[in-house]
């Protein structure tokens, strides 16, 4: 008769002092260590990728909000982009991008203020034009463009340069 689990046979009787041997515990810990060694770096990369994608969504959302507010209120609205601080500001909303991403702004030089790029959305639907390039740590990125004629906001990915 084969007995598995916590009961073991000792001379035909059940022995209540069954358990795992030191070798079995060491093997289980070694396997758990290998799984962790493989999972942790992958999880960190996934977390950075999530933060990068959220940064792109934040910038696109602020541009779209400024465009909507300009059309709705009948007044021009400005979005300020500071590449040194990796921040984007519209009205009272400030989004700071993670340190793992780089940001470049392209905007009309007449509107810029001391290193801060300004993209303005006008009440009739147009914009001053420009855009923001957001580059991830691996070199790939997204180019967010604001069309000067229609004020539309588009994004296009690019591979590592």
C-alpha cells in the first residue's frame, strides 16, 4: 500500500511525524528564487512601460481639453510644455512626466516663454501648431502633433533612433 501526503508508513503503522526533508525544502526555495529572478526584471519593465504610456495619454488629454475649452468658451487657451521639468500645464492642471522619459517640444517661437514651449488653441478651431516628442528609456517614442489649421491632435509612434 502506498501512502502519500502527510502520512508515512513505519513498520505497517502510520507515523504522525511526517514532513518535508531539508533537500525538498532547498529545491523548492531554489525554484522560487529562479522564478523571482526572472519575474522581477520583467515586472519592472512592464511598470516603466505603463508609466510611459500614461505620460503620452496625459499629454494628449491636456491638448484635447485645451482645444475643447477654446471652442466651448470662445477664448484662446494655452498649453505650456516645459521639457526641462518634463511637465505639461493647462489651466490648473499640471502633469509631470516620469524621469525615465525624455520630452522635446516644437512650438511657435513667438509664443514661447524662457524655455517653456506654448501651444495655443484658438476659439475658431485652429491652433498655433507644434507638438511634443516623448521618448522612452529604450529610445522608442511617440510624436504628438497639433495641426495649426484644424487644431487636431494626432500621435505617431517611432522606433528607437
